[in-house]
């Protein structure tokens, strides 16, 4: 169901995308390898709490959130990983950890790491651990309207 909903949303906005399946994989890095996608273009979705607000953070697969940078960039007094029980019900039909980075479809703010915003394309889970969508980052930005922040120390690739 989430894959269908996402594709209908993209189609309704005349967005070009490619949807493809891969063997089951559960970490962003495993998915990137299975799907032959560069790790820096594979986006992973991480749910965090900024003060009392649930926020979707979208990072390149190989990177880890630097919570000090997130706190500084967002101005939040308190930043922490969200607990599964805090968000699992918000994504009906999505497999845990495979939520697409379209917080706008779930009324959840989205923050994207600046490295993803520099890419021409973005690739992400479409609600399952076996299906991905690749699309232009520009289209993603227009639809989702994420805040873009520096959230990791990026290494040269």
C-alpha cells in the first residue's frame, strides 16, 4: 500500500521516477549494494525528536547523524533518536525502517542532510525492504520542501 500511495502521489505531480525491486536488505548500506546504487545517493530515513516534535531526518546511507550539528542547526534544546513506539503507527503499511522520506505525506517535518541536496538524484525505500524509488533531488525538494542542514562530517568520496 505505501508503494502504491507514493507512486500515485508522484504520478499526480508529473514526477519522473524509476521504481525497482531488489533482494531483501535492511540497512541503507546493504540496500545500496544490493541495488547497485552509490551509497551517497541512497537516502536513509531516521526518526528523531527535536524537543517534543517528531521529525524525519534524511541522510546519505554511509553517514551518521551528528546530533550536536542537528541541535545547533535546528535550534532545538533537546535532540534524540525517536523510539519505535513513538512513530511506527504513523506509517501504516510501511515496513519498519523502510519509510519513504516523504514526511509531507504524513504531516511530519523533514530535514535533509546537505550532501543529499547536492546530488542530482536521490534513491530511497518505498515502504518496503525490497522496493526502491530513484528520482531527481530537485523534484523531491519541490514536493517535500525539506529543511536542508549540515548533519554529518562528510568524507571525500
